C-alpha cells in the first residue's frame, strides 16, 4: 500500500491543454448535460485536427477560434427541435455570409489579443502568431470584401462584436463604392479632355486652312528646301 500511495504518474503531453480547453468551453457554454457536451467537444476537436494535423488546435489562436465557433454552433443546433416548425426558414446565403463575417471578425480579435481569451501561448508560437497575423489579416480582408451584406435578416445572439463586424463591412463597401465612382469620374474627365483637345486641334487646323495660312507656310517651306535638294542632286 505504501508503494502504491507514493507512486507518481507522469502527466501525458497534451492532457493539460485538453482539460483546460474543455473546462473553458464548459464554463462559457454552461451546458445542462456536461457529459454530452464533453463528447461533442472531443468529436469536434477531432474534426479540426484532421483538417490540418500539423496545427495544434488547442494552442494555435486562429485554429482554436474556428474550433470554438464550430463547437458553439453545433451545440446550439443540438438544442433546436429535430422537426422544423412552420415559421422556421432555411438558412439563406446572406445568413451564411453573416456568420462567416462574424467568425472572421472574432478570429481577428482573438488573434490580436489571445491572452485576453485565456490562450497562453509559448514564446515560439507567439512569434509565429505575430509573423502570420499580417498575412492572415490580409487573407481575411480579401474574403470579407467578397462576402455579401446581412441584408434585412436579424441574427440571433446579437452582440457588440457582431454589430461591429456588420458595420465594418458596410463601411468597406461604402469606401469601395466611392472609390469606384471617383475612378469612373476621373476616367470620364480624362476622356472628355482628350476629345475636346482633338476637336480644338481639328477646328484650329480647319480655320488655318480656310485662311490660307497653312498652305502658304507649306509653300515657303517647300521653296526653302528646293535649292538644297537641287544642289544635292547636282553633287
């Protein structure tokens, strides 16, 4: 008994972050059935691990944010009744776009401040995060610019982050629209200026030809060059 009591066990690698992640999401979600939620947590974690086995989902800030959003979505969907009611409607493309926009915005917030969300990064992963943040943000912005607005659909669980994401998208679309209009105006102005210059040049030449100025000047120019050409021919 003494030997078994004093025996020490080594903590397997990955056990601590796994338990911390499960505890964090359990406290965040407050599920009624913790066992079922833990099973959902493990199943969803396995799905995200298979997407890219080289990334530690529990330690990478961006990967964990995607995992967390998917976990919350599946958990809330599991609470919905299995048969849709008459008043329910299928998710429209705008609903899906809004969800993606909000997920991208929340991912940006977590990547910018991982410590605030309880993600303790190692020095190496912190350096990697700082180096990759700029590239990830550029990719996210390009994707966001291609997404559609939320339209008139109301989203459940609306919060300040969701509203901020929607506002950011509206401002970006407005900025791009203004830039497009300005570019069109500039192109129209340049085209009009060129057309006017061509018209003025044509009218000026026409007026000079009618006045006989261009023909006289061309004759004088021809007479000035003719002796030289004759001398050259004689030589």
